[in-house]
C-alpha cells in the first residue's frame, strides 16, 4: 500500500457539480446530494432504524452517485486503475469495486457486533470512495502465505476503531472526531509507510496495531499476493544487481584510464528500467521503494558512485 494523492475536493463531474437531478424537496440538485437526502430520509429516520435494528419493510435506498460511470472513471484515474489497498492492477482482470472506506449500510465491529445502519450519509461522499480489487474488498476465504490455512479476509463491513464510544452513528456528527481512533489505513489520508513494512520475500509486516488490522482485514498476507510481490521484488533486485556490476566496471575502467562510454550507456539503460518500475502507474510500489531504500542503506559505495555520476536513487523514493 502506498500513499495516494487524492484531492479532498469533489471531482469536476456532473454527479458532484451540476444540479441536474430532482431532489426530495423537488428542487434540482446534484446526484451526490440527492443520494445524501435519500440516505438521511431513510436511514436517519428512528421509526425505520433503532437500536441496530431495521424496523421497516421498506426497500433499501439505491445510491446512484458512487456507482455512476463518471465517478468510477475519475477513481480509476486517481488510483491508476490499481487497488487502493494491495496495489494490484485490476483493470485487465476485473472491473474493480468502488469501495466505501466507511461502510454505508452496516458496520461489523472488532467484537463481531453488527451496527445498523452504517455510515449511511457517506454513501456518496467523495472522501469516502476508493478503488479496490475484489479480494481486498469482498469477504473471501483465502490461503495465508506460508501456511495451509484458509482464513476469511476482505474488508466487507469491517471498520474497527479503538474506542467504540467514539463511533459516529449519525449524519449530525463530525467525522474529524472519529478519525484519530480509526484502525484501518486509508491510503488517501494516512502514510502507509508508518504502519507497514514490506520485505524482499514479498511479506508485509505490521509496524503497529493499525498496520496489523489492515493486513488482516484487507488480506495483504494472502498467498497469491505475497507471491506477486516476491516476483516483483526479484525483478527489481536483478536490476539493482546490474547497476552494481556496471558501477564496479566503471570504477575499474576509470582506475585504468579506459573509456567508460559503453558502461555509461548500459548504466543509463538499467536506470531507465528502474524509473519505469517506479512510475506512479506501476504495481507494488511500496515493496519496490522499500527495496531501493534498503539498497541505498546497504550499498553506500555504489550509491555514492551513482551520485557522483549525477544519479540520486533517493529521487525514486
Ligand atoms: Zn486489492
């Protein structure tokens, strides 16, 4: 998981900006605002929902803004068609889910209690939307890395907070008051590096409780994902090994007063593939950045030589 730069302002699409839809009061409004009106009228009505019980037979409302094709298109751009949680490229294998960071209809707590409704007023909120793959978002029994155990993972309606008394339950409450207690990493507002560490063998380690819960709930330790990250790390390690070889070659040639043009060309080629691997749209950037940081720390001579040649790998981090 890596930090994602997503504007907190609503995107410039009609769903959020143009008053083209008829609101509940008969006045024209945005589709997002109409969803909010519908959600408050339905879920915010104590005759319909009380004490975590649904008291009405009335059909649940249908949110339309988050599932609108324009909203999904913007999310795909923001997330480069990658899952916000596991960084897998999803566009070529599945349509991808528009994911609500705070679940809208129901919340399952750490203790296994169901809270109904969930964060209904955030069903259309731009700041609550991310793009996610099916495995991170939906409940699935998947194999844990290095074990033969299949475990239920996938975010579904889980949304742990460290103090249930701080849990928001209605649209009149201020979300900023709950944020410090949230125990899942939101890559759009948290720095995942503070909570997760990625190892060269593809594994991910938690640096704190928020990291621990995020690994378990998003399923970042599922076997197939760890294997993908491992393969990615192996590819990057090979490029870094080639870099070291070229640097040694350059140093030797310089010591003997030999021309280094050819070696510089090869070095540039390896640097180019390194830059490509670190492009924003590339998969698994967190493990790649961790490997490069490790390379810089454990190969100071090679890195210093690169700096002498005008290349600073820290620019890639
Ligand atoms: Zn994912």
